[in-house]
C-alpha cells in the first residue's frame, strides 16, 4: 500500500466516521435533555479517531477542527456543560466543513476554519482557572535527542494517579504500516484498546536534512498513556521495543506526592490476591467474598496485586469482578495491578481496555 493509497484510505475512513457522526448528532437533537450516552461516546470515539489519524499526515487544520469538536462533545459527555441546540448546530457546521476538506484533501490546509473554531469554542465551559500545560520530555537514550511534549496538567495528574505511564511510540510508514497492510486508523484503534491516545504528529526530527531525506523511512510519533509495560506494549502494538520511549515523569510524581510501585515494600505494603481458578460465574461469588475479607483484613496496604497465573478463562462476571476490585482499591486510594497474565487473559483485558485503567504484566515479564 503506497503513501497516496494510505491518504485515500484516510479520506474514505474519515468520511465513514463523519457520516456516522452526522446521523448521531441528528439523533441526539431529538431529545437534547436526555441524550443517549452510548451515542455520545460513539461521536467522541469517531471524531477522536479522525483527529488522531490526521496527525499522522500533518493535516493540521483537519486535526485542529476535529480536536475542537472532540473537546465540545467531551464537555457535554462529562456534563461540564448543559447541551443545547446551539452546540449541536456548531458541531454540525464543523462536521460539514470537515467533509468539504476531506473531499478536497490536497487543498485542505487552505481552508479557513476560524469561524467554525470560534463558534465551537464559544460553547465551551468558561473557567476562571486557566488551563495549565506541563512540558515533558522523553528519557535520555544513547545517540538520541529527547523529544519535548506538552500536556494538560489535569490530564497528566489523572494518568499518574491511575498508575499509568506515558510513552512515545514511533510508527514508520513503510515498515509498520504499508508493508503490513495497515492504515493509521488500524493503529489508532489498537492504541485506543491498549490505553489512551493523546496526540500524534509527523516526526520531522527523523530527517536531518537533504543528505538523508531519501534514505529514511517517514516516521509518525504518538504520545500515549497506558498501564502496560514496554515488552507487552511492543507485542500488542506490533512494533519493536526500540520504537517505544518512556516520558520522564519523576518531577511530576514528586510534585503530586503520588506513591509508585518502587516506593513500596512488597512484604508490608502489598496485598496479593491469588485465585487458583478461572474467573467464571460458578466461582465468582466465592472469590468475591474471599477478596473482600482479605481487603478488610489488610487496610494498611498501599497496593493490591491480582496474580493471574492460574487464570485462563474470564467470563462477563469475571470482568465485573476485576472491575469491582479495581474500583474498590481506587476508592481506598491504593495502587492496583495484575501480574502473570496469560495470552487468553490478555486478549480479554485488551478487549475491555483494562490497560487504560491499571498496570498489567504478562507471565513472561513477571518471570
């Protein structure tokens, strides 16, 4: 799949997303005071995917406009603002302009988006507290200049309190996409299942000048938050570990006073939950009662670890149990993670996007 074909795929898939968004926005307007949360989330996911994929090709105006629409739908979704028809009209206008830009993708950067951006941002919740951006950089690696990024402080604090790490992911156009028959949307979908996609852009730093511009594979960089370790992340995303860099968060962890796994004494501070059976309906009640007793008997621990070494099958009640443990542990301001996860367990975990919530390590890494 050549580069121009990938752009065509981006356009076609974005148009499919936009048609879905248009239909969903019309549906939401039918009962604006009682919006269906599933439809809202669908709109959010679709526009978020367009924003992410557009960053791969440096379609900056498509990215900016889709990001602004996403921010408005996010504020409605999380009830920071009360939905009204003016907001719906602003989003419809933004979506219509995106459609026009996709139809004329070669000239999309020439479009004037200021009116739509202004109308959308006027709908945002106005806060007396200015949005504070935090500057972060990758950890130093031999022969590589660390890249610098900015992230909303509120979002960063949420990542840290959830025990998540921030990474940069490098995807090479030929090696990681075209030669594997993948598109940017394929990459975004896997990323969203593995954690939280934050930002993507063309990695212009990968080309130093005219001397190497024909030799280097074009690269895209993604800023990404997840509870996964690098080894597991590499397998899930199908990229080498060398394409994954860690964002240095030591200063931020210290600033927010957040306790991390390295601060704990495993013998005193960690409670291990060690089921010896699958997490299936016939076993759930006994396991739940057992876990509750252990949590009540160990109120002083700072971390709870579910050891999944003996878990092969997880049904819907098993998923409920895991979420229940996580919510219980988080409500008590403790860390939570799962270790010893096998291949089947990891498939379930990725499907339900557990790595976006807490740390999971596989059996290989645990060993």
